[in-house]
C-alpha cells in the first residue's frame, strides 16, 4: 500500500511510491513532445503506476466512498519521490464527488491519468487553478467539473520553450500518424452545474497544448455565462461536443509567425464540435443550429496579436495560407490531409480580428453570425480570414478596415461560400479576395470599398444592393469566367465608380441588367478608370449612366459595352452623356490577327427625330497608364461601335500615342475605326488633337503616322485648322494631311520660352544657328540631332542651360577667395605673440612698461620671462633682442567650402588644402622682411551635377611686417600659377566634356591691427585687411569632337577681398594665448567675362555666367602655445556664413627664431 499523510492545513498532498514497473503498451514519452511513438486510444491507457485515490488518503471522519468537502483546500500531486524511470501514474477514483476544491496542482514532472469507472464531480471554488507545471494531466470522461466562477488552466513550459518536459498523446482524426501531444486533456464536461447566476472566465495560459472533448456549458437561461480567454502562447483544441460560451472568446498571442508554426496561440474546433457564444443556445433538433430569426445577443469572438482560430480540419497546403506562418506540416494542427479530421461550427454575435491574427474555416465547417443588430465581422491590422474549399461563413455585416479576407470556398451550393446579408465596407487598408472555381462571394446588401478587391480563377463576386467603389479603391477581375456582378438584385440600384477597375485575361464586370423593367443608376466620376484588358475581357454597363466623367479604356482586344444588354423597352430612360468622358484604347503589342479593342455604345433614339450623332469629350488611341494618367503609343485598332451614329468631336479632344522603332525605321500607332454602319468621327476647328510620342529614339523628318482607318473621318475641310498640342518632340513640328495622316516636318521650333533668361538667349542663338546646318556629320548637325531626341520641353531647356562653361566660372569663385594670406597673417601674428610674454625677436613690439598690460602685474611678467631664460626686468629682453635676428615659419591649412547658386553662376561644393612657408630677417628694431613660398589645391563638384573642377596654385613673393607697442602692419606681394582641370557635364544629353588650361595671378595683401590693453591679460584687437588679385586664364577648347564641345576664352578677372573685424586675446601665465574673432568679409570682382562658342558654330554662345559678389560673417578662434622661448605652436578655426556661403577653415603651424 502506498503511504498516506493527513494534512490539517490548506492543502491535501498525494504522495505515491513506485509499486510496479509500467506495463507493456503504456504510452511512452521523451522530453521532446514531437517524438512520441505509438498512440493512446480515446480513453486514457492503463499501464501507469496504480494509485487508488480513496485508499491513498485518510480523510478523517469522511468515509472513503462519500462526498468530500475540501473547503478551499488544494489537491497537490507531488511524485518526485518516485523513481525517475517511472514518470507515469494512473490514479483511480472510486466514484466519490469532491466539493470546494481550491486548486488542482501537479508539482512533479509526472504524467498522470485520472480514471474513474463511475461519474465523479469536482466542485471548484471561484478562482480555482489547474496547473500541470512540467508534467501532464489527463482526466477521462468520468470526471466533470462544476465551476463557481473563474478557472485558470496553466499548462506547458511557456511559448518560448522549445520542448515540454512531459506530454500525453491523444489520437485525433486528421492528426499526425503518431497522435498529438498535450499537457492537459479533459474528457469530461466543464459546466456551471445547473446553478443560476454563475459567471466566470475560463483562462487558458502557460504556453502548452490542451484538449477538451467533454464540452462547456453555462446555462444562459439561468443567467450563467462563461468567457474563454487564451493567451501566453497556449493552444487549445475543442473536440466532439458543444461549447457554450455566451460570454465570448478572447484569443491573444504576443508572439510571432515562427511561434505560430511551432503550434502556439492556436485554438481549433474539430470532431464535429460546435462553439456557441449566443445567449439563446437552443439548437433546432433537425438542423442543430440556433433559430436564425430569434433576436438574441451574446458574446463576441476577438483575436489579437498572432493568435489563430481554426474551424474544423484545415488544409495546410492551401496557397491562400502562404505567408500566414502555419507551415506546411504542423504537428499541433488537425489537418484533412489523410483523414477527414472532423468539422467545426461557430455561432457568434460578432467577430473581430486585429494585429496578425488569423481565422481559417476548413472544408465542411462554418462560421455564422446573424444576430439582429450585430453579426459584424471586423478586421484590422494585418489580420487574415480564409474560407477554404468547402467552407462557409455568413455574417450580417463586413467592416474590413485592414487585413485580407479570402473566399476560396469553391462549390456551387448553399453550404459553401462567403455571404454578407446587410451593408458592408472595405476600408483603405482592407483587401478582399474571391478565388477558385465555383467560389461565390455574395453581398446581399450594400457595399462601399476604399480598399482592394480581387476576383480571380473562375470565382464570382456579387453585390445585390448599392455599390460605391471609392477614390482609393482598386478592383481587379482576372481570368476567364471570373466575374464581378454589381446591382444584380431586382429594383433600382446605384453603382458608383470613383477608383480603378481592371478586368484582365478574360474576366467580366457586369453592372446593372437586373429584372426587366428596372434600370440601375451608374455613375462614373472623373477619378475613375475602367479598363478591359485582354481578349475576352468585358465590361458591361447596363443602366442609366447619366454623365460619364472618367476613363473607359479597352485594350488588347478587350470590350466595353454600354447598354448593349438592355432591351428596347428599357432604353427610353437609359441616358448616356459622354461629353466629359475619356474613351479609347488599343494594343500594347503588335500581334498578327489580333481582334480590335472595342467600345460599344447603344443609344435610344426617338423614331420621329432620330439621332445622327453624339458628342464625346476625349477619344484616345494607344495605351493608358492608370497609375500615372499618361498616354503612350500602341498598336492595332480601337473600334467604336455606335450603331451608325457619328461621334461629334467638334469641341472635343483626340489623343494619339505615336511610336517609332529605330531598328526597323518604322512608325506605329493605334488607329481609330468605326463600325460598318456608316458612322464617322467629325472634326473641325474646335477639335484639339494631342500627339504623344514615346521613347528616346531620333525620329527622322517625313516620318508619317496614319491616325484613322479609311473613310472614318469627316474633316469638313477644316483639318488644317486643328490645333496640335502636347507633343513631345520639341525641336520640330508636324504637317497634317486632310486624310488623317501626320508627318514630322523640318520646321524648327524653339521651346526655350519660360526657361529663364540664359535658356531663352541660348535658345534664340540656336534657332539662328540651325540654318547653317548642312552636313549631317558636322558638330552643328550632331548637336541639333542630340537636342532633337529630347522628349520634353523641360529636358530641352535643361540641355540649353548646361551648354555653358559653368565649371571654369564656378572655379574662379574659389581661386579669387584664397586662404593663403589668412595663413600668412596668422604666421606673423605668431611671431609677435612671444613679445607679450617678454620674448624678444624680429618684428616684435619693443618691450616696455605697457607690455605688462597683458599680465596681471610686473611680478608675473618677470616670472614668465625668467621661465624662458630671459632673467628679470625689461633690460634682459632687450639684450636678447640683439642675439636673435631671423625667423621662419610653416603653416598648413584646409577647408571645406559650399557656395550656393547665385544669379546664373552655379555654386560649388569642394575641399581645399595648402601649405605656406616663410623666412625673414630683422630689418629694423621692430620690423622684419622675408620671402613667402606656398602651394594650395582645390577640388570640388558643381551643384546640380553640372560637373567638377580642380585647380592647383603655386605662389612666391616677399612679405614685410612691422609693429610697435600697439600697432601692427603686414604686407605681402606674390605671383602665382594656376593649373586647371575640369569636367563640364550635360546630363540631359548624357555627355561629359573634359577640359584643362593654365594661367597666372598676382596677389597683393595688406593687414592692419591695433591692440587695446584691457588689463588682466586681456587685449581687444580691431583689425582690417584686404587682398587684391589679378587672375589671367588661358583660352582652351574642350577635349574631343562630340556634340556641344565648347571653346572658351576667359577675360582677366580682378577680385578684392575685404575684411573688417576684431579679435579678443586672453593670455595665461602658462604661455598659452586664446583668441576669438568675429567680423565681416566681402568678396567682389569685376572683369572676368567668359566668351564661349560651340565648336563648329561661328557666333558666340550668349548667356555665359557672370561673376557674383558675396558678403559674409566670419567667426573663429585660435590657440597659441610657446613650449620654449624660441618656438611657437598655433591652431586656428574659422567659419564663414551668409549670402549662400558655408566655409569651414582649419589651420595651424609652427614659428621659431634663430
């Protein structure tokens, strides 16, 4: 006998010892829940270690076979004392009932089957918990559970665990061959026990797998209600029974697609089970369904995150499940691959899907929600609802605000399909797909769509009531026998098109045409595009169209019919007004023997006053891009069947897409044709013809397009008065023949107007120069050929704007704005710095009492001087001044500079670096004379991709510096040579033009400063300077002989840089001077005109770039440090801004005495 213990606290603890080894045939398990072998039957298998529940525990005064009242205590199973090789236990109950159970807990890693030959009832207190821990529990069908309120079912090792420690195997139809693994199985019923007013939540969590086969019952007529909640990655299968949950079902899974593929977050109904969340749970004994005519409320079914609801066995190979994360083979899903797997049925008040949740309705299964004032299917986010082949779903209303609803039900009977009874909406983020042979998706009320609708693969979608396909909607009917039928119900319906509708590959759009004697109203707005594309594709519009404003396009042998299906009795009210419509089409491919694309129009005509013509707004022949609204060249014929009526275009527009194939030197276009009953296109001086030429090929003069089939045009002698607009060939015009042919003429056109002053000047120059073009091989003809291939006026104007010498003009802005003299002034300033600390040397201020202003006191001055070996007192410094009479310095610098476009000068974005060296000797007591030598290099890219420029400059010349106690003067005169390289880029013509040249320049620089001592080691130094540059640049011609090559002659440029500002010096006793600068700089120039011409043209090109002036604010800082008495180190930063300038300068160097 197993040992027993009495517990007088809050729990009763079962402790079992191993009595025998597991018997042969016991379902075995490993730690991997997916590796079980064999399979259990529908009842728990014998073979575990047996324990008799009524013998295992001494229940004090209660007899072993009597009802047991635990008064809130928990039943705990802890079998850790058993041998690890014996994890399976059978606990047999002898028929006693248990009341007021607080919790049922499994504390050990064990798999327990609870067996009872007689019916056993467990009465659970509100808030009771079932916990399997890392084990598994199976209650056979003899166990029923009466709930007093909430019950928490916690099972499994969490949704992130790769495996559960122990599972039990249950053989479900449609499951894998080795059965399905579960942590918790309850074969008995969960109910309110027939007690009134029991309300509670049944919460399933823990991340494992559970199976219920005994049903759930809460008697709604007694005021009881259960709500099922599942989260935490748990999964649950409901099988073989009715599940009455009038509080609703809430499924949540904050996981991922990979977690779904591992079987988490899934609830499935199988085995002919029924889930009812309605208050009226009475099922018809014949149909086993709730009364559809009963007004009833109830709970909703809500899915969030990555949760899933599978109704019946599902087909995982269904392509409509692609991308939903279920995988091709999922051991935790019942499928119909080999066996039927059973079906499921749901009756609910409403259903809501959010996030990435999914509902799949399998074959033979159904979801129904037809409650009065409810019955809404709401979808949001990226959710998915799929009705698989043989499935059925029926709601009152659809609110598809996001996600994808797919009807792939197939079949042709009332037990399959997707149906909505009342008014429905598809939001901008929603997508509805009807697919598969025999699928019928039905809206028996109204439908408003701003989202996506796809009908394909022989499916049919039908809307009986009013329909609005809104501005943002896209509707596609694709494939032979695929159809969208709108307004098919008896009575008058309103069908409105505002978005794009495409009928492809033999599909059909049928609008109106209900019962005889009824006439639907069809409205086509200005934003609507109805496209019939492909042989057999048809759009049939039968009703009162009124005014048509949108685009009706029949392409690639498609057909659009207006009122062709109506009988004579309906036509009196079938108004059609096409004065604002756009009608046309053609073929995108040149297919031999292809049928004409057709637009068929039937008008009612009073026999006493018959119609002879009707007005049309726009006719087009060619292709139409519904995404961009652009027309293009096509092939074949667009035929208008009007019953012999003329199309009056005397105040309309004709648009022809014209094409040209350079390889075959052939022109092509879609012709306009009329039917054989004598109708014509009437043209006159009020007609506008727009010719759209596509492609980039050069189209030769005298290329001809034939716009109409013979005898289909009546021009009434006014053809030459027709206005030609919108054509894309910008340099030539068209000649128009009276028989409907257009030919490229040789007359040159100048579309430069509106392109800016430079473009207009160059356009006029080119217009004059064209007359000199004689030889097709010379540069003039080549340039003209390049311009003639441009497709639009804007491209033509862009090419002219890029015809000038922009790179040399932009480079001159930088060459005349050198930083070399900033480095020179910095070097002379460094030489003077030492004197402020008592250091003698050339060009230093004489050491006097006023020099002490840089320091706090004379004692501090003497201290600093002694640090550098000068001794104390001014006389020491004077003696050393006689010893050092030479100075040398080296300065390096770099900067990034960005100049915006100004006037007609293109800005530049580039980098410059340089080095400057100097050596000088003492000329007098406080002056120095020396020699400068330097080099700098600039390279940059022109704005707007106009090209690039690189210039290197070497310079040399004398400098002079003088200073007294307060004033300082710097002068320099240098001569230099500039080495230029660059690329001019005409992106419109697809050309790069390389060039190089040279030139010399002279620079004179002068600077003046005055030091104002403020005391305490602080000085204010107002300063001013200017640089005058004279820059000469050699003439050059761009390399190569390609079209548009330039010859350039740049006149001498005079440039002046003026600066006015101040610096603030702070001197520390450690030999460190900190300076800050702020001021104004102006860059001015005159001269420097650029004369240029295109090689091969005699006259100069006008509109060449001018020089521009810029006014800037400069700011900066400098650090100077003297590690010894004869060495000075400095670092400097300066920025410039305003007037389209962004200049960032960094420099530094060393100066020393000897």
